[in-house]
């Protein structure tokens, strides 16, 4: 079952990267609003559907409620940083560098959650780091300051999401998954709306008919037509990164 869920996670992750890349370039001035839309229209329905699938005990205590609400802001913040990264680097490089998230998770999990890696898992972590360096090197060949900033934003995104995963692991050791869906994901949605502020009222105005039709075409062709530079670096980095993830998961 978990293998199937991971497969869906990576599939929707790739679709998410491509869509966010297009939106970041077309609607870059609406960062907070775009991310609020993602949380409202994607995460909210998913939360409602899954809440009927997974059993939940909603009596989690005041302390856990505080942990859930305060800690959940890290996901919307990570999404905002990722949006900036998506504006500066292409989908392939962002996806590979974002695979570094488990490395940052381990930096938190090993000392604070008392988790550890075995020999080959350390090797897998090393492969992940090497894949990120390889992907970044293809972008930095241009010696462009914007590219360097984009790479730094990608690394910051991976770090934030790595910490977020460690936080999620911590909360799931205290409450069941069903309760985390309702309280944790619900808090993420609330934070995304609060961060969007007054922009949220324009949620249906930023996508006029012309923009929507153009973006639909661009999403389908973007990766193949506009982001084919340094493909050898990207494929090599992707393969190495996948190998690293496999070793860590063993």
C-alpha cells in the first residue's frame, strides 16, 4: 500500500512542479494568492475525502492543538519560498534539488527524534547530496547571479520542507494520522489564507479566460519545448537522486 502511495506522491509532485513553474512565471506577482489557491482548492478537498478513509481521534489535547496550529505554518512558508525558486530555475533542476529534503529531515530527526541511519542509508544520503550538486552545476554554468539566487532558493525550499517533514513525523508520534489530517492540514489551509491577506478576495479575478487557455497549452508543452537545456545533467542527477532515496528507504 505504501509503495502505491509513494508512487502517487511522486506523480502528483511532478505535475505540481510543472504547474507551479508556469504560474510562477505568468503570475509571479501573486505568490501568496496562488499558494492560497493551492491549499484551498487542492488540500481542502483532499483533507475532506481522506478524513472519511482514515479513523481519527479528535481528542488530542490542548498542547497538541497548539503544536499543530503553530507548527503548520512551516508548510505555507515553504510553498511561498518554493514559488520564488520556481520563477528562477526550471522544473527539472527544482525537482532534483528538492529531493534533498530527506537530508535536512535527517539533520533534525537524528538528534531530536532519536532516529539513525545504517551504513548503506548514509551512502544514499551522500548520493542525494551529489545529485543536488550535479543539478545545480548545470544551472551555474551560465555564471548568472539570478541563477545562483535561484539555486539558493531551491536549497532553502528543500531545507524548509525537510524540517516540515521532521515536524510532521514528530506530530504523528503524538496523534493519529486522521487527526493530523483534520487539525494539521486544516491549520495549513488557515495559515495560507492568513498569509494571502486581502489578496484572497481576488482569487477568481486573476485567471481571465485568455490566461487560463494559454496556461493549459503551456503546461502540456513547457518541459519539452522550453526546458531542455543541460538534459544530461538533469537525467544523471535524477537517477542518482532516485538511487539515494532508495538506499535511504531500505
